């Protein structure tokens, strides 16, 4: 029997092969974008529904504001045990705030539920969930990360403007954040040529782009899916806070630990202070705030907000004014800065500077600790395990 001739190798020209690769890359990127969009749509619907149930349960317990606090505390404990990260106090309050800010689909959902019941049909929980998911997808076309950022915009007109423009221009969350930080709404309102402002504002910058991989690895998405990112920022932050607590206590007997993740409310907004110490020699509270990015003017402003609150509500009569310490633990550098501008006189500020740990010492410890934590996580393939940070 004659041997079959060998098939000649097909040589693709470089332009043809390049076209094939480009087509496949575009296909995969589009598929990943669709996957991220699908997850975000389900996540937004679920979180809106969770917020709705919290509000409805609170209304049943009416009168007592403490009831809402207890409800969220218990939910945070139970849900965290069952699903892990992503369901702490801060996250649940965020879901509640999301429903309160966007209650528009509740009437439709309730009407459909009542209609099905009145027809004598047994409406299962899964069927109700499908109804709410479909309605939420139509009502909330933006990803959950966008709504988290929009909730921080207190003015409803400004929030509506940013929501509309983000949807119209297809803004990424980075572009949305940049526009909010640069007061695009206020600048557009004051401009005489609003069309030109809107046209220019819709143009993305290179740094606004988000790859499909970044969309899928968004910490909010990973938490919702119950997955862990290889380099979890939240866990690195928590590990650094725990390490800083021990480091400061080991510097000497002057630092006394007061609290971690101390919650405070200013107006309608809730905040959390990462660490609070009392310095025995200076007789003052030391408020510490940790950031994983660069130091910005907003960080300094927020620290002064904490100091004003602490001076009024946490400082006793025989104590000196509190001092703030902002720590920025970037991957490539670290920054430590004391907030002393609010002290009553320069003599006291000078005493604080000579008594408190040197900023360079703190910077070196921060940088060294972060590098060690990330290296340990990379070796194990998982982020450093620590106690979950309460939000």
C-alpha cells in the first residue's frame, strides 16, 4: 500500500497572520467585556435588592434608629461568615444608600409581585429575583463601581448629571472619578459654551482606559463572585494596619492603643479612622489614616476633618489637641506626613515634632512592610491572610 504523501506546511504571510491574531484578540476582549458587564449587572441588581430588604425591614421596626444599626451588624456578621469579604457594615450601608438614592424600580417590582399573587400563582423566591434582576438591569445600566462613586456625590443634580454623561459617553470609572474630582458639573454649569464643555469632557484620556482583565479583577467583582485577587489591596491594607499597630507599640511606652477602624459620622456621611493611639508624653490622641495610593490634597482635607471631630468629641479637657498622621504606602515609595497645622501654637507643634517618631522611620517601615507582604503573597499565590477589614 502506497504511503500517503505528507501534507505540505502552510506558510501564512505576516500580514494575513497578523489579521488573524488581531481578530481573535478583539473577539476575546469583547467577550471579556461582555462577561464583566454581565457580572456587574447581576451584582448591581443583587445589591439594590439587598438595600431594599434592609430598608423594608428597618421600616417594620420603625421608631428606633438603633434597630437599623443592630440589623446591619447582624447581617454583616452572618453574611461575612457565609460569603466572606464584601458584606461588612460599610458595604451593607452602601447598598442601603444605593436603594435610597435609586428607589425608582420598587413600585414596578412590587406591582408585578402583587399581580402574580392575585392571579393565584405561587411566586417563588427565584422568580421574584428574576423580576428584580430584569428591572434593575433596565434601571441601572452602569456598573456597580460607577454607582459606588456616584453615591459620594451629595448634590442630586450633580449626581444625575454625572450619571447621564457617564452613560452617554461610555465613561470608565476612572474617567467618572476624574470628572467628579475636577468638578466637571460645576465647570459646565458656569461655562457659556456648554456644548463645547460636554464635547471636550466626553473625550477620554489614556489613563482612563480599563482593560477587560482589570474589569474582571475589579475587587468589587471578585468579592461578589467569592474569588480572591492574587494581590488584594484590601488585605494588604489590613495587614499593614495590623503591622503598624504593633510597630508603634514596640517603639516605646508612650503609645497606648485606643482603637482600630473607629467609626464616626459627620452629617450624613460615615467615615472610619484606621488607627487611634494616645501618646502619654504629649497627652494627645494620634489619628492615623493609611492610604495605598499617592498623597493628595483630599487626604489632607479628610485628616483635618477627622482632627476637628476628634477635638470636639474625643478629646478630654486636660488633653492637648489631637495630631494626625497620614501614611501613604505606594508600591514604589512611601510617604508619612504629620498634620500639625491645627495646633494652637508653634511651641506645641515643635514639641510634637521632636517627640513623635521621625517621618523617615515610618516611611522606611511602611515600604519595607509592603514589599514583604506582597512578596509573601506572590510566593504563596495568595494575599497575606489577616482579619477581614470592617467597612
